[in-house]
C-alpha cells in the first residue's frame, strides 16, 4: 500500500526514494502474508511511512518514523544495515527484522527499507529452519525499536513470566534474579513507558532507586551469584 499524495517532487533524493519504493513493493509481493515490508521516508519523520506491503503491524501510510529511523536522522554515522534483530508485532507474534538505511550523495539518510518477518508460524519447524528463525544480539544491549506501545499489562506479564520460570513470585526473587529481570526489561524497552520504573519497583518490593541501580549493574559472575544466594539463605 502506498501514498500517492503529499510527496516531495523532483531531485536526486526523491529518485532514490522512488526506486526504494519499487523494491519494497516487489519484496512484499514475493512473501505475501509472511513478511511485512515498510519504506520510511526519513525526510518527513512525522509522516515517514511511505509504503507498506503485507501490513502485519497495523501501521498506516503517513505514520511517524520508529526509534530506529529517528536515530538515523540524528546520526549519519549510524549503521546502514541492522540485520536479524528480534522484534514483536502488536498482537504478540515474534518477528525477525532487518532495517536498511538509504543515503543520498551527501551521506545523509533519506529513507529506510525495513523487513519484519513473522516467525510465529516457522518456529515449530526449528530443526530445519533454525537459521531463519534465529535472531542476533541487540547492539550494545539497547532496544532498537518497538512496533507498539508497552502497556502496564504487558509489563506485569513479563515480570510474572520471569518469576514463574524460576518457580517464584516477583517479590520472592533473590537480588541477583531481580537485577537480571530489570536489565532484561530495560533491554526490551519497557522503561520507555512513563511510570514503568515505579510499577517494577512495586512488583518486586524494592524502591524505584534500586530499580534504576539494577539497570546499571553488570551481570554477576557465577561466583558472585553463589555469594548472593548464600546471603539470601541467611
């Protein structure tokens, strides 16, 4: 789906974006219902989405740029290709995403071509499709972008799930586990939502200052975890 109106006219930058749009449409039609392909016009960050094929995220032409697009606008040295990073659609389905920045002759990002592959139907075939489903580590531990807003319900669910996997309640987690959980939530972008730190603190039974301190702590080594476990048993 493309937007035929309100497009900049003429110029080399526009030619680049038009060529990228043709590519986006072609790729999307090759993987119907499986891979969402989005072309962002970074010259118009408030209305960046110029074309979207196989709409799986519910976004529309004219919607604003994602966090990743804004980073490219602010920093021409930001990596041109971010490949195979973990993402998630609004309905919870896991996605594997790749984002390709497009620069003009002056070295400024003018567009980005983004592919969001729905891996929910492929996961059961992990033995034969492991390389396709696998995602890479988030660069420098930061969340690259979210395709939806993070609500309180999703945050509570993430906390409860983490605790349940360790046969515990959120407040019953030891300090090492609480620190690990907070760092995980930080990496996954939950701290972008207003009031999230206080909600996490309430769920874990700690202060908000402690929550922020956990985000700055490096992962504990095995020996340190044993010491924390011993202290928690006293």
